[in-house]
């Protein structure tokens, strides 16, 4: 089964083709970073308009990469949510229009499910069940994953997600948009011990996260300081260490509580080099296998949507012709693909 995947949930326009026998045949992505940089963040209306301009050429390009035409496809998967409503509507409308015109089945995919299953695109994918840490600009959560669609949320962010805290702290330091990756970059030249920030919610039991207080601690620490390059790097290092310490500690707690021996790390912050190194070390100490998607599949992409959609379509799941765009969609509302079979 060959499935076209479409992703337009926020500020990346992406298309990919996944074949159940041959794997990923092609993936293309256009980032809107330059478009939104002037505003210091994503402008939803601009994002939607740019998806309209870029999506169809990307689909044509990725089909060419795969050596296919629309008539060679067996199904279409698209991100139905969560995300920006207008941006989601662009992808959903194109997907359902193509599906209707070609008589193909279509399925709306949960964006976070795509992230959780992204490591399945690697040559050595993890096996179910596993513990998942999903950490991105919009979400931070720990989940026990028994199978696709069978997710038990163990802990989640009560306020800012980790990636959101990275971006807001970077903006506070005057770093260019997008701030999170830039903060991580300059943190590598920061000096140890110049600043110390709290490790939020580690002084109490449980697996929930909270990063808004950490951001406030940075505001207090830099008040009145001259933010030259070295001070910025020192603050960035201390902030990143606080976030990574927190994520590592919560993963260790969750592994102990569940007894799971496999950890999957997904989402944009999953590309952070310090986090990868620390979780690799955690895995070695505890004899837990740690899996990541390749860096380009940590951030939003269509390959993960094509894969997740392929699994659901192959199990017989089909959507109606209704265009689905769900801005808020708890992942624990999902069910395994077979339970949706027609």
C-alpha cells in the first residue's frame, strides 16, 4: 500500500510517500521560519496562506521523487489535529479533495501519534510496548505506549511545554527566531556554575511537568545584567541543564514505575544534543534501550504522518468525506487502527 502523507499543522508544509513494502519513498518540507521571523513567532493567518501556496507543488515534487503519479497511490493521510485550525484546514481540504477525485481512502492522523511513531521509520525501529517522552514546542508528555492508538498518559505539562520555554527564554535573551535551537547552540559555549535555576516539580512525586516557573527564574536572574555574548551563553547553559535534568529525572521515574525497558524520545526538543547524551547515559545505567527519530523527523514532517496513516489504512480504517481539522485533540482519545475498520 502506497500512502501520501500531508502535514500542515503549524509552520511547516510537508508531503511524503510511504510504501508498506519499500518504506519511505520520498519526503519534502518547506519551512516558514523566514516568513515568521519578522514577527518573532508564528502568525496563523500567514501560515495558512503559505500552506495554500506551497502544498500542491510539494506534493507534485515528492511524487516525482518517488517515481509515482496520483493514480499509483492507494490512500492519503493528513494531519487532522491538533494544531492551528486554519493551517490544518488547508492540508485536510487538499487531502480530501484528492481522495475524492481519485476514489481513494483518506484518514486524518493525530499529529502527536505521528511524532510517537516517527522512530518506526528508522532501520532498527523499537518494539511495543515502550515508554515515550514527547517533547516539543507545544507539548511535553510521558506516555506508556502498548500499541499504535493505545496510549496511557503518565504525565504532561501543566503550563509551558519544554520547547515553548526554550523559545520564550531565547526571546528574553534577545536571540533570533526560532529561539530554541539558537539557545541550545550558544549553551555549548556557556560556563558551568555561573547561574543555577530550579528543577521544576522534582521535589514532589509524580510525572507532570511545569516550566513556566523556570522561565520566571531566568527573568529574575538577568534583571539588571548587561547581556553580552558570554552572559547569554552562561544563562543558556544553566537553563538547558535545568530542563534536561528535569526531563531525565522524570524519564527515570517513569521507567521505574512502569518497568518498561524501551524509551522512545520524539518531538523537536528530541533533537537537542544534551538531552540525547543524557538519556543515552540513562539507558546505559539502567539497561534500557533508547530510540530517537533522525533529527529531520524530530520536528514536524510528513513522513511520520504517512507512516501512521499507512498503518491505520492498512488495518481498514477509513474516514468519511468530511474535512477534519481539530485544533485541540487529546491523544488518549485515540483507539487502535483495527477498532476503526469499516
